[in-house]
């Protein structure tokens, strides 16, 4: 039973304010802190910001905190709903309290923050170098356990640091919003070449695959992609050229996942690419964790996987509904942190609970990123300690929900 709910303004990993919620129940007090994106899609639920430029550059969330204290909290207490069993009804109540399609009245940050235990969770707009593509990832598919995968990831990360120092000097190892390095490179193949070398030095060639999230909505306008948008001169590409670039990268590097290769409004390019796509094709900004767009993407055959970011849609129930709809189309679901994160580790449990098989939480660096990896190692240890069979998804990450 909920006794009271208290909101507060706290910091996210970029030093911007975000919403923290304490939920006081008959079984104790539970705290959640909401993350925030930088490469946000237009279809996402609205994050309510104060807009008062005299404090925190207008990024305060006092209005959302006030909504928790005056609207959301009292309504939940009065409802008598149980936080342990009535999640769907709680989310339904929150949705109706807001009453808008994109949660603009109360703010998706406020709504998400009220969930007990469960709060959500580098190039491009995540760093200051000239790399247009936002994320270049490594996936230790050849590990035998989650804990071993963490070891492999950390060892490659440390080798990568050495490779970057050797090539660009010690001042090049500064990191971006998601804990990854941001060396002075601008082309996707340069990043992938650095990874190939680091993986080889760590002794894991063949056991670690790669993934890319160009976050291309950030550099798309009027049918043209500018992958040099952070460089001194533009590099304007038609969708067909970008498609050719992806096909060549897929041929030359062990890439297993491609997220947002095309912009959130460029549905035609997605569908064309997906006609012959050997890898997991993940919709982030394209889908915004929203059943409406998941349905549209299935109807148009635009992708084969959904990125799950709870605060793109605003409630856990709607996010789970979107995940279940994606599963019903035989897609996979990929759980994600946000670039502006908090130390809340809920998405680790969510990924396990929904059997998504994979999650992304940045580099093995920065407290708010490793909180999720540490939690997943705890879950693995807990399961093993209870004698449970504990399978690491590894190369089966796309089909984990079927086990
Ligand atoms: P965001 O980036 O949190 O800035 O939206 C994460 C992503 O694009 O996957
Ligand atoms: Zn993305």
C-alpha cells in the first residue's frame, strides 16, 4: 500500500536536473531516478522542463516535482492500488491523470519516476569530436557468462585506451556522455579499425562482435544525410549512398546490430534496407517504444527489433506492451539507458524480466553506466547461488525471449 510519494530535483550524469521519487509504502521506502536523452526522437513522450533560464539553464524540473506532490502522489494514495501487483492499473491511472498523447501535461519524467524500484534508465551529439556516428559498440558474444562478458568488455576498453594514446597521444582519451572514448576521428571505419586492434590485443578476436548506432535523425534534413555534420565541411549523402556505406561496413567488420541507420521519418529507406538485412535492425527514434510505431514498422517491414527506453513512452506498462507487440512480430527487444543517466539500475532487472537477451548501458566506465552492469552481475550471482540454471544469451541474444 502506498503511504506517500515525494519528488525531488536531483542531478543526472550530465549535471542536469532530473526527477527523483521516493515511494513510501507499508513495506519500506523505494527510490527511483529518471534518465534523459540527448539524441531524442520527435515521437518521444515529453520531458517537462521548467524553462526558467535563470536557474540550471532552464533545465530545472521543479514543475514535474510539483506535479508529483500535488497531483500524482495524492491520486495514487487515494486509489488504494498496490504497487506490488497493480502496475498496469497504476500506469493506466497515470495515463488518464495526464490525459495527453505525449504526456506533456505532467511530463514523462514525472510519470516514470513514480514507478517503484523500476526506473529507467558517445560521436554524434554525445561527444565533442568530429565523428558523426553516435555509438560504436562491442558485444562479447563468445563469453560463457555475463560476468565473463564484463571482463572481456573491460579488457578491450583498457586496450582501446592504449591504442588511442599510441595513435593520437594521451590527450585523446577523454570520454563522451556514455563513457566511451572520443578520439579525433570522423569516419565510421576509423572507429571500427580501432576496435579491431583493441580486440586483437586483448586476445578476443572472433569472440567479440560490433554494433553501430549512427543516430542518423540527428544529421538528416530534407532527404539528405550529412555525416560530416560535426566536421569542418559537410558530407552530404543521399539515402542510397548511406545504404551502400552500411553494406560495405557490414561486409568488412563483424557487425551484428545496426540501430537507427536512417532517420525517424525516412520510412522508405528503412524498408528498402530491411529487404536484405543480415543483422539486427533496431528502431530507436523510429519507434519511440510506442505500439503505434511498432505496428507501423511491422506493416511496412521497416525493421526487425525495438529499442526499449521507458521514458520514450512514459509508463512501464506501455513500454512492456510495446515489447510484447514487438515479440508478437517475431522481433527482438534491446533495452537501453539514456545518454543522460542516473545511478538507478532498474533497467538491468527489466532486461532480465522481459528476457530481452541484451541491453546497452554505455562503456564500462562512469558510475551511472556500470551500475547496470554491476546489477546484472549481482543477478547472475544470485541465480547461481540458488542453484538456478543461469544461461548467458551470447550469440543467441536475438532469440533469448523464446527460451
Ligand atoms: P539518447 O541516446 O539517450 O541521447 O537518446 C541513446 C541512443 O540513441 O540510443
Ligand atoms: Zn539510439
